[in-house]
């Protein structure tokens, strides 16, 4: 067996390219790599937080038990509401009133008044007739896509769509599915034109902001295609809901295209600091989706989680400075990184990627930053394409200017050392 792999991405790529299918061999390759990492600095993906997410927290390496105080750059709590005292208090009160869990699915009377309040608020925010809750963002995509799409239909999706979307597509009955070049409206239109008469329904699936690249979807251009071509537009707002629009209504709202988007979905684990997901659309589509397996056969998110969502939505609505400050810090950090000649790709959202194609250099940068108290995980295959490795800095409201300055200064020194900039 090879023992010279530099990253887990290289291991997984090797297994795929060599078509290694034997379960024992596959597991042993991955395990051997982890064991090798544990003999040095430790496996980056097996680290955990001693006391939960914040912008500065003890990171524990599982194998060794070593603790390291770090500035965290890998958590999607954009507005830092997971540490908001009002949100925490309301979650505690909800547990006292509603108990700890719902015990069953929404279809089996697992929902509470908290869940219904969330659905009403979300539908109003994203300007749709109805919204329904799922226990996670992943299963929102899984259930929605797999149940909406029929066996006479075509799915055209942006090639950088999230794993939950891809898995929903694979589980659907779609007659055919194809990708279009990332954020390339011309390529999308070519495919719409080519297949316009070949399928009963066409679904176009995009994200408003892409988690690995941090760039924003050209939603206005895509919705203009609906004047010429007939298709359903499905937009995942996981990384924009709560932080775009003056009151967190999302990027569709900010771009004034909500009425042209047929289906809006989002997770509730990011800006709203909880768990769960929602699907919003005309009421008839929500009625249909209530018979999807992930909705009908999966327990509801807990009352405490629901209370966190409601409290977070209230904080976002009442404190517009949360969003303004987040985007101000985003601009500040971006300008600083660009002045140092870092490659940020086309990113614009509070997800800031630093592209480092060389796996070995990426690994060294991540490890050396960790030793200096700066922590984020390396992004490699299968999260991105084989030669598109990167480290991401996910800005939260709670990050201070001092933390940003320290991170950029350390990153500049490490990257100059390894001839990345």
C-alpha cells in the first residue's frame, strides 16, 4: 500500500482512479492515512471544540488530546447568534415549557406552536405562500428534489452545487440530469435551448452563494431566462438567508427576484445558529412535499432548536447592524488579502477562500497556521475538484478586527515561506 499520500483528497482520488472497490482495502487506505497523520500533528478533520463554536476557542486533537487556543475560521454561524444571550435564554425557556424532543415526525403530530410560528415567519420573509420545515438542510434538499422531479423530467444544475443537492438529484426519478458551467448563464441557456422540447418539466437548480467558492449566483440573469424558456427555478439560500436583505430575507429578496424563483430552500444551521431547513413555495408544492420520505418519516427538530430559530430571526429583524457589521468586516478582510496578492477567486460572500492547488503546500499552510492559533480545515477532493484545493476563512460577526489582522499577517508569512504568494 502507498504511504506517501499528502492529503485525504489524494487518498480518495487514488481509490477512485484505481477503481479500488474492495471494502477492506478501501477502509485500510483511509485508516492508514489517518494513522500517519496522527503520528505527526494530528488529523485535521478529527479535531473538535472543547466548548462549542465561538470565534476563539480551544481546539482539541482527538488522537493526542492536545488542546490549542485558536481563532476559528470554519464555522458558518455568520451572525454569531449561537452565543447571543437572548437566544440562549429563549432556548432554555422553551426546553422548560416544551420538553427536550418532539418524539415523532411532523406528519405524526410532532410539531409544536414553535414550529408553526417559524413556518409563518419564513414564508413571509422569502415572499412565498407557504414554508415547511425539515429536520436538517441536507434532508430539505434530499426530500425536495427527489420528490418534486418525475421520470419525464430534466434537471440542469450548477456544477458546484452542494452534496445534498447532488444526492437529491441522484435519488430523484429524473429521466436525465446534467450540469452547467459554474455561474455561466450562457452555458445554461444553451442547454435549456437544446432540451426544451425533450422533457415534460425542466428544473434548474442553483445556490445563491456557493460554500466552497464564496461567490454569488447571477440570479437576475438566470431569472431573465424564464421570459424565453420554460423551467422551474430552485434556489438554495443556505449561505445567504439571514445575512442578505435588510432584515435577512436572503439574496433572492435582495436581488428582487423572489417572485420569479419557484422554490426557495435554506438550512437553519448557519445564520440562525440552530439546525433544520425549510422549503418555501406556492402552497400546493408544500402540500405535495409533505408526503416525501424525509418529511413524513423523520422526527421534527427539537423545541429548543425551534426556539433558537425564532429568537435568531427576531434578533436579525431588530438589529440590522448585525448584517451591516458582518459585511463591513467582509470588505475589510477582503481588501487586506487582495492587497497582499492572495487569490480569492470570484468570491464575494463572507466565505473567503484562499486557493492553493498544491496539496502539500496546502497541508503545510493549514498545519502551520494551526500552530500559530489559527484554525480552519483544508478543502480538498471530494469537496472540490482534485486540483482546486483551498483553505476557507468564514467570517462571523463575532470576529474582531484584531483577529482579522493577526490572521492575515500570519497567513502572509506562511504563504510567502512556501512561495504561494
